[in-house]
């Protein structure tokens, strides 16, 4: 088990170091999310009362789109110089690689969310009527839901033609229940109406189910030739 | 097996025409809805048939991953395609009926929404198959089929909760169905099942032949390359 966690740790540390030095993923995500925020503010009239009703949807759609930008770059570096082939011939467990990539993406998307939240508050005059701290577990569960499936489907779309287009086509339909849960939980907290317990349980179930399936099937997809 | 194909074809033709007559002429007119209700004889059997084919796709995908049997993969492709076609019929006939009866084309009701999401998942499955090439396609597709199958209950529960919180104008089946109507409905389903399996069979044969052809061509070009 120590071998597993150390491989995960090493791969994760490598990805974070690369990202820290290049800032490729985070910069493109940030700018993309910023554009989405601005475009949405033209489409809807963001006044405090109304924006509380729609913010849950806006925030998560913006994060989802931005996450796709980062997820598409997950394997870009490994394709150059056949690093991915080296992974495949190495005896390291494939699940460790998957976990490292998923954790890395989780970290990047979380950083993005942390940076974008103040912007949303400013641009959309957001003030939560419910307990705002509850947004944190919802955001964490939701981000993991997007990222764990996203990392898996990024591996799948790697094997297809026009892979950048393929990822959202695979990811969005499967993510619908998770998105519904995130959006509704966020809206419930912001408006202070309705319970979020069901949505949190649903998100947690979604996370557990798809984390297990991804870990089980990842090796098959990585080795598929 | 091949001998049964013409038998199934004739049976399908007979059943479909008999079911059409039964549905349009023989079945009693609905007291509340009038003749418009008759679309149920196409809508509901299509839905049942679509769900059956999606189930076949899932079972075949799991079988493929366990046994690595390419025939299971051919079954999965054929079942997914036929399932999507029937599901499309469901999604088109639904609004056609809903407009005169509910007064709206579409409502985000649980059954409508989950059928739509199911359709979306399987369309993405077909797109994946189209965009990936070579021998890895079956593995990727089978993995996606498993993801899709696990997603369906989550979709159902999420929409169920979403809609029970915000009630929508939904008309359920209400009381029990006239036994004559049920009879025609089941007859219609039998006809659709036969039709579905007929198309599925042809599609499966086509897929198997296509693969044999591709293998033969690949071998031929290999031999040519070696001799030149």
C-alpha cells in the first residue's frame, strides 16, 4: 500500500510542480471562467434578488466549462515523448496514476473556484441567506464529482479523433445528476429555502460510485490498444 | 439460425399490420381523450422496447469486458443503435400526444426527463464509437456503457426529488385500463419487439460481416506489402 500511495504522491507532486512553473491550466481556466461570468451578466440582469435564484446554475456551469479546459490538458504532457507509454509498461499500478491525476485536477479546479468566488460575489451582488459555510462541502463534493469522471473520460477521449470535443460530449450527459444536485444545493443555501441534505447525500453517493468504477475500469482503458 | 430470419420477418409484418388495425380501428375510443390517445399503442411499446435494448447493451458490454468476445461487442453496438431509434420514437410521439392532452409539448416531469437523459447518454455512446477507431473502441464503449447504466438510477432519484419539491402538471395513468385496450397494447408491444429484434438481427449480422471484411482487407494488404 505504501508503494501505491508513494506513486500517487510522486505523480501528484510532479504535476503540481509543472503546473506551478507553467501555470498553463490555471491561467486558461481562469480566463475562460471570467469570460463566462461576463457573458452571463449580459444574458441575465444580475440584481441581488434575482441573481440569488440563478447564481447556483451560473456558478456551476462556469466551473464545469472551465474544468473541461483543465481536464483536456490532463494528459497533454504525457503524450509528448511517449511518457504515457512509459507509464503503461512500468509496473506501477494504473490506479495510482489515475488517483494522482484526479487529485491534481481537483486541486486545480478548487483553486479556480476559490479565485472566482469573490468575482461572482462582486458581479452578481451575492449574499447568502442560508448558512454560507455549507457551500464548502457542496463545492468539494461537486468538484470531485466533475473531476473524477472528467479525468476518466479524458483518458477515454485521448484514444479518439478530435479528442478535445469528445470530452464534454461524454462528460456532460453522465454528470447531469451531479450537476442537478450541485445547482440545487447551492441555490437552496443562497436563498435559504429548502433542505440540502438529499442533494449532499446524492452527491456523496455519486462520488463514491463513480470513484470506485473509475478505479476499477481505469487500467482497462489505459491498456486498451 | 439464418432460416428463422424470413420467419421472423413475416411474423413481424403480420403482427405489425394486425396491431395497426387493432390500434386504429378495433380498440375502443378513450372516454376523456378521444382518438388522440391511440398514440399510446406506439409510444409505450417503443419505450419498453428501447429499455429492453439498453439492458441488452449493458449486459453485452459487461460480457465483453469479462470474456473479450467480439460477438458480445457486436451485440452491444446493434442493441445501442436500435435502442436509440426506439427511444427517439418515444421522445417524438410523447410531445405529439402531450400537446393536445396536456396543452404543452414538453414538461420536465420525471419520466420525460429521465428518458431524455438516457437518450443523451446513449447518443454519446454512439458518438464515442464513431470517433474512436481500431481495436480499443469496444473497451472504451463498454466502459462508457457501465458508467451510463450506473448513472440511470442516480438520474432517476435526482429528478424524482427535484420534481417532488416543485410539483408540475403531470397526468398519471389514473385508474385501471380497459382490458381491451391493454390487450391491444400488449399485442402492439409484441409486434414492436419482433420488429426491434428483426432490425437488431440485421444490424448484428451487418456488424459481424463488416468486421470480417475489414480483417480480410487488412490481411490482404499485409500480404501485398510482404510480397512487393
